[in-house]
């Protein structure tokens, strides 16, 4: 794709050399640009509330001291809550002391939450009242080791009790600072095919990823809506405010994201591809409804023609579009899944670049990232400064397993040395993902090793690669899973948009046949099925694969 020159609108912030999350949070509090400036904005009971960097530190210290007073030094503390400022304060309190945080997925079933508490042998938990049923099950299970249950609804009371203890002369929480090699968190993954594993990350791991991303891509005020138990949220919206010293709005739900973007005019957003797709479709839906669609298409033709001769007028020409997104949106960072290039190119045409990234929980999570200077359609960017990346045993197309090594790579799986050993080749972490580097050094993701289809002729097929092509070529596909059937043939099961395309089921076989012409013979789809409902998904909205190919992995 064409290389566009983007002018960054804000002064570049020098990234300090910080070794622990505690040092990072203190940097937000102590820096001249932090202090009494606003760090977080959020809604509570339909009223806007704000917290300054100093107030966040006050809450962090109060909660941390409360934990210390109750004997939690060097013990495990979980958080069970939907996105909120209070989640962040609890997280900061745990990460700033000699504690180990276990961020729980609020979308898990009660029994799954209980199981994680048993497996982790957790000692304390912050929770909100909406999870009372899970908490009661934890209290009733004799194998759950929790000894301290803290209601987040008692937040202010707990904070002040901690400060009262400090005022009485007990300074222990502030005195015991975590070290870079200390275990900071155990994150239980939500996989698409198997039992979750506890990923152990040190302060060094988290800071390596955080600061590496801060050195190559920066931003001002943002909106955070990704689930806070996932590391992508930590890297994109949670921790970096302490480097840039900027405020962010905490979005409680995707249901309000459109209004929140308008009201809080973010300079950047980080999210999953579905967000970009939703924004792009919304732009065109509104254009059609207002009768401006033809004018918009004409504007795009003019803009793209001018770009070919080095003239960029997109931000001016499409000001109405950008104003509909708050007026200040400069870029969107995405990760976690495939984005149809037409949406990426479509947003770029309006002057809002999409920065692809790649990472895994085991890498804290960043591995590669795109930047203003370096981004390419469909790619995941280039390796971050904290790690090395290589393609192991590439095939004739350069595709192989993505290997990573560096300070961001995790310590191992909690109490599972066999699983840990199985994912390391020396000091290289074997991600289980397949990809390739192009001639310019951009990483392109192809698919998951555990999803790989191995045909009887020895050919390897990454189902994600075919799925991406199908979605790109056939507009009425909502979801698709490519699999190997019992007769060693490639099959595809589709969930189609029959509301807008009533004849979709009648058309699908012929349209698949057209796509097959663009595929090598061994990758062609021989079995076509349709379904009337969405595929079952994990809590991170990834489709659960139950076919023969995944059972063999």
C-alpha cells in the first residue's frame, strides 16, 4: 500500500527507564504533568466523575495498606469486576506492593471462577455485588483458600481504613517495593480449544512490553473499553497514562461506545477488529441515511487522486466524518483477530490509519506493532524493541511458526512445568502461531498451529487463511469456520447474513466455487455447510473450534 506521511500533533514524550509497575504508577503521581491533573474520567450513577493522578495514588496506597494490614504480603489477590475505575485502583494497589494479582474474566461462569480460585490457591479477592453467586460458591468450597473477601462497593471505607493504619505509624506497604524479577500477575488464558493455563508474568516482563510500545507509538486522551482482565487493555489504555500523563475515559460497556467517542473525543482507540468494522459501517450507514453517500464517494476519488501526487487533504475533506468520531481521532490500534483489509483501507482513506499489532499473553502481550512511520495493509507491524522475532522452519512461502525471545517473554505456566517446557526451544518461546515476514520486515499472521489441518498428502492448511479470503470476497458471510471433514476434505461452515441477503444460502456454493479458483488445489473447499445461529465463542469472542483438525492438535 502507499506510504502516507502522517504528522503527529503532539510533543513526543521521553520514556523513562522504569523497572516495575510500582515505579510506573509513582511516575504518574510524582511527575509535574501528573499530580493534580486528571488521569481518569468515568460515569457513576449517570454522573461524570474524575480522578487526578494524586487521587489515584491516594486510593492505591489506601487499598494496598489495607491488604498489608490483613496479612496479604507476598500473597495472591484476585479482582472480579466489570470495567470501572475501581478495578483500576485495585489493580494498581496489588501491583504496587509485594502482591500477585489474578485478574479474573468477568464473563466466566461461576464454576469456572471457583475452579481458578482453587487452582491458583488465591488468598484474597476484590469483587462487586453482581458476582455474589460466584463468591458464595467460593465460600462454600473447602478447596478454595480465600481468607479475605473485599466488596468493591466498600471502596471508600477500605481506602480510609488503610490510610488510618498508615497514620498510626505502620508504613510497611510503602516500604516493601516489588523488584523487577518478582512475580506480578498470573493471568488465566481463555483458549478456544482447551483448559486455560496460568501465565506467570514478572514486573520486568510487563514493563518491557509497556515501555517498548511507548517508545514507538504515543497518544493523548483515549477511551478504554477492552476488558481489563486482558493484557491488551493494560498495554493500550491502562498503564501508559502514567508515561504520557494524559487522561482517559473508562467506558463501562460497548453499548455506549458510540456516544462515548462523541462525548470524550479520543485522540486514539485500541480495540479488536470488530470495532473498526462497526465504525466503518456506521459511517456509510449515516451517509446513506442523510443522502451524502454519493458526495462522500466523490470526495474519496478526489482525495485518492491527490494522494498519488503527494497531496493529503483527507483530514479537511472528511472533517464531517472525523467530527462524528469526536473530531480528534488520529489512529486506531487493533489486535486479537483478523480485520478485512477493505475496512482498514476504508478508514485509511478517511485519514484515520489502523495500526495492526500482534501479541500473546505469554509476551506481556506485545510482540510486533505498527507505527505512523511503518504500517502496511493487513500486517501486524514490525518487532517491538523488547524482543526478537523469527519464523521457524519456514515453508516455500516463508510461512512458519512465530518464535519470540526477549524481556517480555513470560516466566512460565503456574505449577505446570511440562506445559512450560513444551513451549520453549531454548530461550525461544514457540507461540503456536504461524506467520511470515515480507520483504520490508512486516509480520503477517496466518493462523494457529493448533488449528492447522494436516492432509493425508502431507500438505498443511491454515484454516484462518482461507477464512480470511472467504470473508473478504463474499460480503454476506457473518462467520465461517474452515475444517477437515472425516473424508480428508476441506470443509467450511457458514453463518450468513440472510437478513440483508435473503438468497445467501442459495448463492453460497457458487460464490465459494469462485473463491476456490484463487486457491491452490489442496486448499480448495469441497464441503459447504450453513448454520442458522452464531458459532459458540469464548469470553473474548473467539469462535470455539470443535472440528477434527483441532482435536488432532
